[in-house]
C-alpha cells in the first residue's frame, strides 16, 4: 500500500534527524571529542532573578570561550550538513540548495584550555558585579566521543552601597548634578554592579551637556570606590586588586558595604572650567542633495525670524519648516533638545535623512551655529499586500490591499493615505469550492503634522499628528446577511517619550447598516435573541483612547516589552445631540427617528501585553496575554456585532478556525455552523507562548527559514446568561474548565522585508464536552488517521508574526 504524502514527509524528516544525530563524530580523531553542551549551575546569596541573569551572561561568547554546536531536536543538523559537503563531497541540485555557508557549522572539538580560560573570565565578571567572594569550578562529562561541560558557580555575598558623595570643584556643575540626584542610577542600599557606574557616567554626562556644557567630556567623570579598608578600590579600571586577601577573614559577615565618591574634574585636570554654550544662527537646508555643498550658488536664501532657510526648490512652505524646527537662536545648548529636534523631523515622515551639525561661531565666543541638512523622501508611494488564511482543505480565505501615500500634500508635510482592500472566503462543499463571504472597502486619511485645535496648545511633545479619517466597508456572507459600515474619526497622536505613544480620538462615528436574508433571518436569527439584537442597525459614536508602550530598541537587546491599552465609549455625546434635537424639534425629528436606528451605548476596554526574550541570537521566546470586555449600558442590551469579540484563527487560538470557538463551553453543532461559523462574545481572555528559532538559510542566504512551536489558550464569554447558548456566560470559578488550549508548530519564510507564516494547530483541551469531563483532547488524538487529521489539524497561512 502506498504511504500517504504526509507520512512520507514524516519518515524522511525522522531519517535525516537520526542520521544527523548518529554520524557527527565519524570524522573525529581518536583523541578528539565533539563539544556538545555547556550548562551553568548558579548557587549563592543572589535572588532567583539575579541568578537567571548571571546564568545568561556567563553563557555569552565573551565569557564562555568555547561554544558548542547548535542543535535542533537533539541533533546537530548544521554539523551533519558540514560533513556532507566537506567529507562526503555531496553535490547536486538538492545539496546545492541545502549546503549554503550559513547552514554549515564546523564540528567544535573540545579544548580544556579554553574551559579554564572561561573560568577566569567568569570570576572576573562576577567580581565586576560585586560578587567578590565568587568561585567557579567545572565538571567534564565524556561519552561516546562527546563532551559536555557543567560550570559550577557560587556567587558568594554581594557588596552593598553604603553612601554616595560628590566631589565637584565647579560649583555650577555641582548644582546641576545635585538637581537630578534623585534620578541617579546608583543609590544607597543597592547591590554594587560595575555596569551601573558606566550607566551613571552616561547619565551624568547627559545632565551636564543638557545644561549647556557643549564640550563636556564623559572622561571628566570618575568614581572612587572605597570600603572600610581605605586602601581598596583606588582605581576603577582595576578595582579588585587584592580584595580577596583583604576580605578573606570577613566572609562570614552579612552585606559587606562600600562607599562611592563621584568626582567631576576640570578639563584636562586643570583649573580651566567648562563653559556653557548658546545657539546662534540656525541654518536649514530642506532639500539638501546627496554629496551637496553649502557653498553651492544654486541655494536660495530666505530669512524667517531667527531661521535661515537655504533651498533649491520650493518643496515645503517656509512656515512648515519654521514650525518643524524646535531649535532657536539664543537658546542654551542641550543634547536632549538636539536629539528631540532630530526625532521630530523624522516623525514628520517627509525626510529620508536628517543630519544636524554644530559649528563654533568665529565672531562670538561660546556660541554655536546650527546646520540642519534634510534629504526629502519621494513624495508618493504605492504598495500592495496579499494574505491567505486557511483551515485544512475545506476553508480558504484570501485578501488583498492596495495603499497609496502622498507625503507632502500642499507642500505642508501633510500626508494623504488611501487604501483599498478586498477579500473572499471559500468553503469546500461536496467537493466544490463555494463562496462563503466577500468583503470590500476603502479608507482615506489626512495626517497633519501638528495639533489642530480651536485653541493653542503649547507642548514639547514629539511626533504630534492630527488625523482625519473616513472609510466604508461592505461585508457579505452568502445567503446570510449584508453589512455596510461607514466610519469617520478625528483625533490626535503624539509621543510622550521614546517608548510611550498616545492616540486620542474625541470624535469617532460608525454607521452600521444590516440587511438579512429572509431565510437566514427566519431560521437562525429569529430563534436567537442574542443574534437578533446583534444584527440590529446602529449608530456608534463616541470617544477612543489608546496608550502604547514599546521598548524594542538597542538598549533592550536581551528582552523587551509591548503594552497596548484601549478604551472606547459610545453613545454619550450622541445621546446629548439626540436629546437636544428632541427638545427642539420633537421626538419624531430627533437623531434616532431620522436615521431609523438606535444609538449604541457601550464601553469597551482592551489590554494587550507582550514580552520577548532573545535567548540567543537565533532563538526568541515570545509571550502575549490579552484581555478585553465590552459592557452595554442604557437602552443597549448587547454590543454591536462589529464590536464583539471572536476567538480562533491565524492570530488567535490557531487550533480552531476563526469564529468557531466559544462562547464559554458552548459548541454550535447545528447544520448552519458548518457553513456559518460566527460565534461572538462580550469578553475575551487569551494567552500565547511561542518559541521561535532559525533553521536554515536558503537561496544563498537571501531567505531565512525559521521554525516555531507554540501554545495558545483562551476563550470568549458572554457577561449575561444566554438561554440559546448554554454555558456561554463567564463564571470565575469555571475559568479553568472554560479555557481552550491548543498547541502546534510552524514554519516562516523570512524575506527580510516581509514574512510568510504557515502554522499547524491541534487542540490540547477543549472547553466543550469531548468525552473527557476535563476537556483534555490528548486521548482523542489519532495522528495515523487521515480523516482525523483533516478534521482536527488546523493550518493557517498568513503574513507576519501573530504577535
């Protein structure tokens, strides 16, 4: 009997993995061992979190001199590929595809001398972290010509900062430093870490330079570290000389302490003082060409207040340039203001490159001439996106969107964005593809690079934008319903800091029109009060507030976070308008009567937190937790259909199809559900964990093949009991029982500029009855059955990561 393609793929994969696991020592000499693994065991007085950070640091290439070959599912695939190329001399079209240089790793032959050097470096590192009594030993384990090393680390006790004082002969700089002393990164009672001194030096340098000291040098800042023995720590570059001998007799004492003196000396250790600088003329080149020359006679000159604009073409209005430049003549120099000015110009989106230079004035002492060189972007951009999502071989969805941008409307740095999108969903019915739904829509946005308000707002915020948006969307489900959604909004966006962003929409309008198929209305909607209320036409008008925190930058290489909170209210000011119209013109001429639809009253709140751990340069652990709730109030008893929560699909619980999960323990087994999966709820909780790793480089390294394993959990619920959907309401004491849990694996093709994702999901625990009262699905797994795989293994294709 011919083996199914799925089993052929599985057998081939297992065969390659077994070969890769067994043959990697084949070409080693008898006195050589393959270095396969290193472990770090940390003991001592450090906390669990500190031990975890120490363990991660000690495994770095700078401290651990010899790194073992990378492995995947217990095999060293890249070593095996290396041997196929260099030892077996494999060469054909298949091997040429697989044997890219980035997919090969030369076998790491164990070297005990490098292990001993690693021990020395680890001890030195621990000393730098304040663990002056730390010890490091190691244990080798060799089996079948493979060696692993376990480093045994005992941190000992950590020194604590007892006192901090400042020794600054320049009284003006001393005053500046003392004004920000509360923001110091080193504080009394804190465990000593040498890296904190480096960070504090950078902070102090910024503080002094922000006070106008343009030529202030970080080398002027020194730290003198002292303990109860005054002969210790005179030199920060070598602070540990003799420490073990001095403190050997004090190993039993708790919390050994040290004093820190912060010294800021004069320039070059002389009596000359640092001087404050002020800004003189500000020169702006809004269309500076590549390899341009400021002496070029083609530049025209325009003076606007204290600004000198030198331009070649009239690409921007002078008032726009003046409003965009936050540096002014006579101001005290500030490094922070300089950085903010550059960030603000980039945020406008009109310039590709922004270069700022200071030149000392030749006529006035302690003054700086400012030069801003701006290279414009192309005024217009056109883009397209395509997405595919599917579930086994019986559901296929695809979408396409076209985007047009004009980055400088009316020479005012105002952006015009136009997007058109369309999509379809197909189902497999009796061997034929049948159209299930289709959607088409468009949106137009105008983004102004300033606050547009009836009153003036004086603000130092960066990234300020006023956004005016309008759009229309049509959703049709074959033989079910037709929904038209017309929306408009007016709001503001700005950056509170480098990591914090706000989006406030004081005006947000949605008109939702619904037309139901008579048969669908009679057989499905009329029998379900919740669906009946959900499909009622509605006016959604209110306010929206969004806060986003994201610190994914070079300062957070090991791990970073993303947090988004959103709150939306509908009905408050629309009800006010409705009441005024009713009082003025009568109840037959109020807003609801004229539009023939009710005003939707609800409050919807969402929170989305994500954290990413970059475990190695090639592996990442991504986590997400999401919660949302919608509460109708006033005359509304249910959330509008387009504001309800759904679960399942490529960006949610991937072991279930979109809209098929929940609410609660309810499972729709009706004939309608087979072709119309559309479960929604008032509340949603979801958690995801995904381990991402690099696999191979394909096509000479131009495409990175990545893998992932994941666990998704969550569900949706109703806030009130729904008699037509038993078990759909949220009950805190039933939370564990109501949670759906799925797992799976995926592949990603990373093309650098976009990523194609393919995920396979399979249920672990279902909230509805599956034969097991706890809902665990493992006992029902039948991977050998083709029909079971088709009905239970859900596969999704999408663009980009799920979170």
